[in-house]
C-alpha cells in the first residue's frame, strides 16, 4: 500500500502536532506501509532535535517544503496560483501550491498512491489533500487534532463552536467535511464538539483514534519515600493554560502540612517569567524550578525519574482535548496529576480507569487535596501501586492505534499489506 500524507507540522517535529505525527509515521512504516509525507520546515521556536537518529525513518519519508514567506515575488506568485489551483483562499497557500506540485511529481515517480491522509494543525493541511482526492479519485482520511479554525476553540482559547465562520472558512470547511472519505479525532469529546459545527455527516463518518505512545520506557525504579516528592510539567504555558491554580493548590497543601513538606515541582520548557511570577504570587517559589526545554527523547527518558507527572489544562467548561503529553506520561507508568476541567477527557480516563488523579482546574482546594493524597501515598511507599498509570499503556500502544487505523482503512476500502 502506498500512502501520501500532507502534514505541514510533520517534520522536523517542532511541537506536539509534529511529535504525534512523527510517532504515527514511524509506526505506519514499521507496519509495512510505503509512505511519503509532504511537510513544512519553517516552524518557529523549534525544540532541540535529538542527535541519535530518533526520527531517521520519518526524515527519509519526508519532503520538506519551506515557503519564502513575506511578500517576495515568488511567495505572492505561489499564493495566487495556490488559490486558483484549489479554488480556496486560506493561510498557507504558498505551501499548499508547492504541496500540490510535489504530490504530482511523487505520484508519477511512485506509480500512484492507494490512500491520502492529511493531518492538522494547521487546517490548510487538508487543502492539497482535497485537490489530490478530487483529481485521483482516492480515499482520503482527514485527521483533526484540535478544533479549527482557531476562533472555534472553546474559551478561553477561542470564541467557541458557535462563533461565526467567514465566507472563505465556511467554503473550505464545507468542502473538507463533504469530500473526505473519513475523519479521525483524538477523543470522543472533541469528535462531538467539532461535528456540532462541521455537520452530522462528519460524526457519522468518523472514528476516535488516540495519539500514539512511544514504546514503554525501561523502568527507572519504583517511587520511594526518599528525598522529596518530585513533580514535573512538560511543555510551554500561556495566559490561557497557566500554572496559577496548580501553584495556589500547592500553597494550600504546604500551609496545611504542618511541618514543611518535602516536595519539588519542575516546569520543563515553560516561560520562566510566567511560572515564577505565579509561584512568587502564591508564595511557593522555594518549591518551584523552571528548566530549559530539551529534545524530545532526552525529556521523555527523564520523566521516569519523577514521582508525579503534571498536566495543566485551560479552565474550559469542558475538556475536549487529549493532550499528547498525557500519552507520553502514561508510557512511563508514573502517576499523573491532571489539573483539568472537572468535565473532560482526562477526568473521564483517570476517574474511570485510574492512573492518577484529576483535580478541578478552577478550584485550588481540589488541587491541594490531590497533592495531599499523592504525598501521603508516597510517604507510605504506596504511590505507584495506588496511582501508577502503566495499565493505561495498552490504550495508546502501537498495536491499539494501528488496529483502529486498520478499521478505518476497511471503511474506506483500503487494506494494509504488511
């Protein structure tokens, strides 16, 4: 089977979307697929890249297009031609135009493809796939990692699902919703949320396929009550997804502990000023450190040296996301503390299946209670046994995720030949 993927963020993996795409591409290649991926290399603020060839197979499958940017003659020409070739106006048209041209060249070289896939963010990932699906009459699987366009994100990220679409946005989304053979979403709450404005056909012709985890890492050892209880949060933060509720909860826990607790909280890759300002405001700066970002593999392999792994989500009314870091956390088997919406995807998983605690990210008292429960379990040597997440690994394993894709391929009339 020959597959062509359009994924602007696919390589080099510069953020969560690139990382989940790179892991999926690796898994599909190991599953026996012949795969090309057209991607974009001009992302800002790149993560440090691993030096040991972690993404070698992904690099070999990738064709990286880097538009000139700005208002050069070439850029304007490609944007204009992209609009005429696709019949749509959107961001990223220069990349879209290049992707259509490269797809034609690759198809001639490979003798055609059996399947098309497109992965967003960004949303213009779907536009060259739309053109190719029309031209070659191929099945097309369209993946949505987040609600798009951005203003459709739930508050405080955006204006919510009822926010009005512009004319060009509406035409584009209608075409993608109508013509994609199948849609995939990372979790059920996101699927329902997006189908609410993409249309009922999208819900009927869609599947939940979670993010793929890396193979479980070698265990570094069980959590033991020596030194300090060590918590870590990976990744950036911003005004919408900020650490204040977590740190206020930490303050309440510290103030109720009696003797000063043995606890450390590290933030890896988060803005130093945002975190430390909030820590000083909460009076817990002595317990908090901000560490610089590391390459993915280095960071992932150090997770197991921590006792509790933190997810901090924005205070949305409903948590419709499956954060990719949560899947990475589960691969360590360590307990997860999710500071998340009370009604949401992570609360669903942790409350029903275990693996950690979901604390209400609008209530510091809920966070303090969760920290206290984990601290008590840690001091008695029962943290891992009570709250470990290793049993969740099967949900995000290569076998589980590729099995879901096998079902999707059957739905669209394709079959994997391993």
